[in-house]
């Protein structure tokens, strides 16, 4: 059961996608002027924040409804693989260019002879420490302990002089507040770039947020998240920062140490301020290999092999969708991979909706109502009638399917009355209404009456507007199947009586 209105674990930070768009927008406008680059970046981030707030107020958070759980599962597994792949070179003491996972692995393998043994030893030692602390003392902040011990070890053993890469000098102090200086000609490209960043950063952030929400079983309000992302960007702009999104690796670390609310972010922000003011010197001694070990340790907690196996047993199609999302994330990147998986999911949905399930209904002894005769072999159809159910909205992309199925079933059953159970049709468009009208005409030409039962209000309204009621048996939509059956049974009885009596005046002609 999901917990309503739970706070999120999402950690806000810059990501590669937003950084790329910032560079693509700002560099052509600023040329080689550093001051103008900063000013344009601040303006771009501010506009992004304003657009995000406006989108949240306009309730555009529904865009995240297209992120199905198999996609989220594939995303988290893909992120885990991407994080590990991106840190392999640092763990072994050499550089690997960021790329798709397969190219990264190929370059990693080719550079294995360049392994720095001391760096590898430090990586392994602190990774083992993290795993041991996770198992034996899960309540302790293992990453913080590892970082503090690594700084002490680096100072005591002078690891930097032995070739172990260190984090290096970090500029001390806090950034100053500033107002961007831009011209009118800058507004159009900045607004376009801000819209792109707002869309991409929100979807990227919500993929991460919803992934962890599903993992830890709490609920989200996407519109509030949109607004929160906007304020985060405005705050970043005020402090000369650039656009932010959901940090997947940082959120993974947060989750791995038990961070479950925004208090984690407040504590982290306070510590960042303290570090910038007082601790940039000691932090410079931190081996980058230890940071990589922390990230890899966090990434391992994202793998959900059991979930994938369970999904494989439940639905092969959804399992394939999860694998597509995983492969997309590790090869093309987070957002392109997820968007591709969403596209595949929508395509599958359209395919299923264009060929929905349908059923001929009958009575089952000892059970109320009417049921699918394929699901209940003992079900009995009513002689001379067909009760047909179409399990989808009747719209333009399945109207032909509806028409062909109705005519095929009517022909196979050779009934005098065709009753349409419309309870499972939530809506109908003009194309669907035209298909129903054509069905009525075609059946009437064969002497088969068409009756409509249990139609929802939108269906009845559309039938009335299209003049369908004049073609339907009884001239109206029946509220229940029983009433439709009774009406058709009465019409059949009247037809049989007319046949028995013969043509009017027949006795005189004899």
C-alpha cells in the first residue's frame, strides 16, 4: 500500500542532459566572454525555474503518467549499470571517456594494463568496508565514515605522492547574489532553451523520483514536484548556479544510507556550506577512488533482479519493455532511453487498443448476469439472439475492428437480434458512432435487429446526436441487458405470430 503525501528522496543536482543544453544555448550567445557566459547561464536557469512553476500550476505533471512501472524498473537497473560503468576507470586508476556502456567497457578492458595497483587497493579496501558496514551496522552512515577514514589515510600515507588521484583544491567561500545582464535579442533563444531544459529536467527528475517512490512504496504529486523543481532552479540562479534536475547517483546514495525525506537535503546543504567555508582543505585530500567506491556501493542497491524475474513470470511483454528501458539508459543515456521505452509502451498500448478483446455472452447456470462463453464452457446462449461485448473505447483506430467483429459474429450465430453490451465501452467518437450506424444498417439488411444495452451517458448522447436511436431496436438504449433481451424476445414472438397467421386476409383468399 502506498503512503499518501510522503516526502520525496530526490536530490537536486546538475546532470549531463541539462548541462549539454545550457552549453548549446549559452556558448553561441556569449562567445568567449566569461562574464556574459555566467550572466546568460543565470538568466537561462531563472527562466527554466519560472517555466517549471507555471507548468506545475497548469497541472502538466500528468506527463509522468506515461512512466509505467516496468519502465521505472528498467530505468533503475540501467542507472545502476551506468553508475558502475562510469566509475570503473577511477576504481582502477585510469581515465575512461563517458559513453554508452558497451564502448565504456571496451575502453576499460583495453586500458586494464594501465591499472594503478595502489589506487585499486584503496578502492577495494574501502568498497569492502562499505559492504561490511552495510551488513553489520546498517544504521551507521557508512559513506561518511568511509570518506573520513579515506581523508585520514590519504594524509597519513601521503597517497597523492604515490600516484593516487585526489579530489584536489576546491574554491572556498559562498557565491554572491547577482542579477543577470541580458538584452532583448537574447530572450527568444533563452526562452526556447529554458523550455527544453524544463521538459527534459522534469522528466529526468521524475523518472528518478518515481523510481525510488515505487521502490520504497510512497506516493508523489507530480505538479508539486514541477513547482519544487522551479524553485530549485530559481535558487540555483540566485547563487550563480545553472539548471538542476534530479541527481540519480546522489539520490541512490541518499537511499542507500536511509535518507527518506527532504531533511536529508537540508542537512546536506548545511554540510556543503560548512565544507565550502571551513573544510575545503581536508576535502582536497580525498581519493577519487573512494568516491567511486561509494557510488558503486550505492548503485548495487538499485539492482532488482527478483523484480525482473517476477515481471518475466507475470508478463513477457512488460518484461521486454523493462529490458528496453534498461538497454536504452545504458547505451543512449537516461532521458533518450526512457523516452524510447515510453514510445514503445505507447505503441504497444495502441496495438492492444486497436485490437481489443471482445466476447459473446451467455447465461451460466447458478450465476447471475451474462458471461463470456469462452471463459465459461457451460454458458448457454439465448436462442435467436447474440449478446456481444466490446472491451474498449470505440474510437477511430479500432472502429474497423468493431465493425468486422460484429458482422462476423452475427453471421456465425445467425440470430434475429444482436444485443450490444456497451457497459465496457467508456467513450465513443464520431468515427466509432459511424461504425455503429453502419453495423445497424448492415444487420437490418439481413433482417437482424440491433439493440444497445447498458450504455454510459457519453455513448447515449453520441447515439442521439448521430441519429442512431432511430436505427436501434426499441428506439432507445436499454438500461440493462435483461430489458434488451425481453424486448428482443417480444419482437421475436410477434414475428412468429405473424408467420403463423400468414398475410392479412389470408383466410378469405383461401
